[in-house]
C-alpha cells in the first residue's frame, strides 16, 4: 500500500462518460491492501464497469462482510454509501437494504472466508431468494487478514505457504450458486480485466441474483508453487468458455463475427450481452448442462471461466413479494398508517 | 365433605384437554360468552411444546371485580384428558367441582370426597349422534360447552350469536354447532343437579377489547410504519410475525395495484433476520424482527454493530423460559439483562415493558419513533403470558394528527445548502448525530459504515482518543434516551407509607389485585410501574423515597433489580426482590404471601392473616 493521498485535481483531458464524470469520479480512497493484490484489480474493474455504464455512483450501495475483500468497498465509488458489516453476514444486510429501497443498485463484495465458511448459509439463502444484487466473491483460497490459514475454497491437496497440503474438500461456490437458483453466474480471474469488466457490467444490469466468483490470488499468502489459486496456476488452467461483449441498448452493433460463434442475449432492461463462444459444447442457458460441464472440467483440474449461466427473464425478491413500485423507505403515514377509523372498526370486532 | 363452593361471577374454571383435539375454539367460545354477559374474564393457555397428543390446559378466571391476573386454584375442573386425570383432580380446591366424561365407570378411588362430582356421558352421547370420528371429537367440545353454559346460567342466546358470528356465511357449519350446543344444554338441564357457581349479567366489561399481545404488537408495527419484517419461527413469538402478515394484507395492500406496501421475509435463522432488519434500517425503512431469548442470543453480534454504527432497529422479544430445549411454552421475564446489555464491548440498549396488549400496540408503534430518533436498536419486552394469551384491555386508540418521527436525517436539500455533515458529529449536544440515507446526493453525505474505528466524520481511525470521544457521545445519547422513553406510572397508597413496590410488564394485573388486597389488610405500599430502560429519574427517586422497596419480577436472578442497582448506583439493601419463576404467570396470592411475610418479619403493624 501507499501512504500518499490521491490528488484531487484531475487531468483536463481525462475522458468523461454520459454523466460528464471521469473514471476518477468512480474511485475511492487509496487501497491499504498489499501491492499486487488481486482484489485491487477487481476494484479497478468495478470502477471501470460503473464508469462505462454511466451509472450515477451515489445510486449504488456497496456492502461487505469482514476480511481483505470486505475492506475494498472503501477503495471504489467514494460517492456511494458503503457498509462494512459483520463477518459472513453481508448477504442479510444487503437483502434488508434492497427491500428498503429497490431503486438503488446493490453491490455485495465478499471473500471466500466470508462467504464459503462463516457466511455459507447467508450466501446460499440470499441466492435462493433472488435478491437483486451483484454478489462478487474475491476468491483467493486463503485467510489473508489473519495471515495464511486455508479457506473453505482451497482445493484438496493445494499447499499452504509453509508446505502443508489441504486435506478438506473445497466448497464449490459456482456449483452452489447454480444449484440454489442464481439467475446470473460467472467466474472470472482478477488477472483478466478484459473478461471481468463486461461480466460486472452485465451483472450490474441483471434483474436478480447475479453471482461472480472471481479468482483473486493472494500475493502475500497464496501465490506460491503448489497453490491452486496462484497467478501462474490459474493462468495455466484457465478454461474460458466464452467471451462477453457487453452492449448497452443504445450502442450500435458493428462488430462482425463468424456465423454460429456468437449469441446475443437481451436482458430485462434492454441491455444486450454478445457472447462469443469458445467452447462449442457449452450452453449458458442450460443450468443442468452447465453444472455437468463445470463438474467435468473441475475433475480434470481446469478452472472454467466466463458467463456460465444467465436467465435474461429473471425475477427478483421484490417480484416474489409483490412489493409496490416506490421504494418502501419513501412511504409515509398516508400509505402506511391505517388511521383511527380502521382501528375503531377493529376494536369493535374484538368484543 | 367440604361445603360446596358458591360464587357468582368470581371463580376459576380449568379445562384439561389433549393438544390438537379442537378444544381451543370451544374453550374460547365459553370464555367469550361470559365476556358478552359483561363479566370480565382472564384466560390462559397452558400448553406443551407439541402439536398433537400432549396435555394442554385452558384456564378461565371469571371475575366481576376485573382482576385479570392469574388467580391460582381451580373451582371447576373440566377433566377431558385421562392422561392428567390424577393431577387435575388433585388441583381442585376443596368444595370445588369436577366435570367429567362418565361414559366409562370409574372406581371411587379415582375421585376425592371433598369435591363435587358432575358426570356426563359425553362420549356416549357423541357416539350415539355422530358416526364420523372427527365430528365425534369436535362436537364433544361444543356439547360440554353447552352443558357448562346450562350449569353456570350462561345465556344461550349469547353463545348462539357468537357461533353465528364465527360461522357467518357458512351455514353448513353453523347448524350442527348450534345443535351440539343445545344437546349439551338440554342434557345438563334435565340430568345434572345445579352447582354453586353462576354467571350473572353485569356491566363490567365496558368498551374493553379481548386480544393477545402478539397481535397487538404486530398491529402497533403496522401503525408505527414498519415496512420490512424479518423473522425466524420461535415460540412464543411466531404469532406476532403471522399477525403482522395478516394485518399487512388487510391494511397495507395498495388498493389500485394490489401490491404490497411491506416486505416480510422469513429468514434462515435469527442472524439473517436481524441482519435484514439492520440493512433495511440503514437504508431508511422502518424494520423489525420478533423473537424469544434464544433468538436474541444469536443476534447479539449484529446488535453490537447496530449499537456502534447507530442503526435503527426494533426487536420484539416475547420472553419465555430458557434455554432452547427449556420451557418454550412457559412464561418468564428473564431476558432483561441479556437484552439490556446484548453484545460485545460496552453496549446498552433501550427496553420497553408493555403491561398488556393495549401497551403492546402503543409501544409497538412508539418503538419505531424511538429507534429512528435514537438511531439504535429498541427492544419491546413482551412475555408469553401477554403475547400468546388473550387479555381484556382498553381499546386501541390512534391520533390521526400524529406524524412519524424519522429522527435526524439530512435531506438532499440540506446537503445542497452546504450544511456540514459528519455522520458521528454531535451538533446539538444530545449525543445524536445526523445520518443520510444511501443515494441521497450525488456528491455529499455519503459515508462508509463501520463499527467504531472511525472519527466524527466516519473516516477510518484507530486512535484511542477518537474511540473515547465516540463512546462518551454514545453515553450522552443514552442520557437523551431517558427523556424520551415512556415515564413510569406511580400509584400511591391511600396513606403515607415507608414501603414501596416496583413491578413491570405482565405482572401488572396480579400486582394491582395484590395491592388492593394488602390494603384491605391494612398493609399500605406505594407502587411504581416501570415502563422502560434506561430508567427515568422518578424510579431512583421512588427507591430513595422509601425505607424499603420490593421489586417483583418473574425471573430467578432479580434482573431488573440488578439493572437498577448497577445503572443508578443504588444501595442493593434498599431493594428486596420478590421472585416468581416457575414458568406460570405470577399470581396475586403469591405476591401477597411474599410481601406480607417479609413485612411480618419486619414487624409491620397492623397485619392480619393474608389470603391463601
């Protein structure tokens, strides 16, 4: 980390987006994570995605649990409210926040300790409910902030920095997200920004539970020979099934693709996802075959990345609960309080 | 043979039934018919942690004077459960009555010779009349209600109209119920000798209503503007969440769109439930959860965060005996310390103590104003006795001119004028800072919510002096809370006395009855009903203004006394604990016995023999 504060003045030639904001307007305070940490690349990708989507940064709520990953919401989107909650409990806090105001975008950032161990239950149930959110797990297979213990996503046989092999089976968060009904599931790698940014953009505009498992090597405790979450290992075993070009509804489609290799998915809000197929036998609309494919590749030691499943017609928790269109936190006495006349009637029925 | 008990409008009927046999609605019908005759009743379910098969009891205290605490003792036992026969027969007061199903002959050794036996061949009558086994079971209950109504002189037309209201529009069900009722009445009138207990029309109910505290608290949450509820099923609080759903469907459905002006989530556990509440509160919605002691234990980590991060939340704790495998269906006031100091570090939380369903409604609504104003979790401390039993209480009232107090929230306009915003900055000395809702302003008012490692402007800091500054402000805020919580209610003795008594919550009706009775015996006590923690100055003044103060509570460890002694630095010797914690609701008899015995030891004169 650096102790220098970021200068407030921006270069006048910095490009601006449709809101007249520069990329710098989407940044946060200076990261306190280790130099080279994968998490900082993910923060950068979030900044890039929000800037490119022209999202007003203050209309995003960023929530996290506890751990290195959960510190990062301070390092992006300074104009947004952030909530560094309790270890493993970001999903419930995010769910409540989402219920209170359906008009904001909810970005939950968590880690593998936070989501696959202490918070496995809350991760699972927030996905089950279809909370409209982007849930990013910055997955490094290790507890960084407490200095190098294995996390629940560590592969069996993966070695710790001190050379000890992990004997426990890993929690497969992608598999779980698919099983539990997530309507947008992707895996990416913090070292592949070109893949990650469009995935985050598509997830941000997805109307439902969007889960991104982002392998994010820990340079301090899990980037050595023998680890299955090191930069080298992930690069070597990265099996990308598709590349996503995110196209907002107003962009003109100009690129040319070879026939049969491209598919366009139109999301609920009109945004388009242009998927370039890399694995011919992979279909991101078929939940069951996606699960099979992932299991097969995992057994072969490969790390599948890309957009793994998407339901463009997804519904969210508000749809399930049939809540009114205005955010619940804007309703006042007139909408909420039945008043004395109704009470008198009720009293009469209780005699 | 003891003299048969004779009493008009003052006796206790206890029904011994089998759980799941459909007796509850018949028994409620019985109680309501007496209410409709203008005679106050107090009803209590004593039930096991079970759905079907285990014993359950329903106690109806009929009391024209309006004492609705539990009396204790039984004048008329309706013994419908062979499983508990011996214990039920033994519990009848000498001279009392045993009403039982005499279809199968019983040996004389199974009875007592100091009680009056009233047999009725219920099973035989049912088997003769009905062929369907379920009908035999259900109508048996209505038949005994019919028989009892004849024996006790309950007006048939009152019960008929109650059945009519219950089955309005369902004529197929109404007719057979009325038929069963009259079958029971006719039999009793012809075949059973009159008994000494009678109900007479009185005009002592007035406009009072009959409702359980959980429903009342849920209604309070609707009136108080709660829009988000998250909960996990746990006895005895479950019916609060269910009542909230019911009232929301009725009162909160948008008439034009049919959409819900509320969101209710059944969490996967209590941790998620309070997490959802805190997330919603952080984002500017009024949110609550309802639970019992074990649930509060699970929520405590989050409660610490909410205390330090200053997030409004409302918790209804319907207290019961602990622990999780303990006495989930029995009442206690035993979570006072665990709620007042819930969580890690230096935390404390305001508590409200409703005395009856009416106050469950009032405090249920008020809690949301307090949570927003104080930006902190607020507990409404019900217990099973108030929560799950129907109580007779004053009708609910609402002032339509009342506006919700959303507390110190900085708006877009205020931020736009350039007003200084510091999330943890005390601008007017009451210890309460301003907050902003997420998404309010494009460039101002955003902050990063953390526990305590931040300064007045929510910037990260681990400096000791910054921490202490914040903790001192939280203490100032707690002082402010004292001025906002409902004041204690004082009831002075008819003559000057050195003795006082403090009580709270569901103890109230029994306490009032005890005070009346003690006064008749010449024992005078000033009384103070505590309604909230932090304690108002009046509570301390009350203790210091008397030589000796009794503190009546329903737990083993005198928890409210500990809280009072600790928080107000009072000499513990001034406060004598009176403790009831067997899981049954406290009775006037118990309080009178305890207080009289202790005053006797203190040689307080005059003192005559006290009631049983």
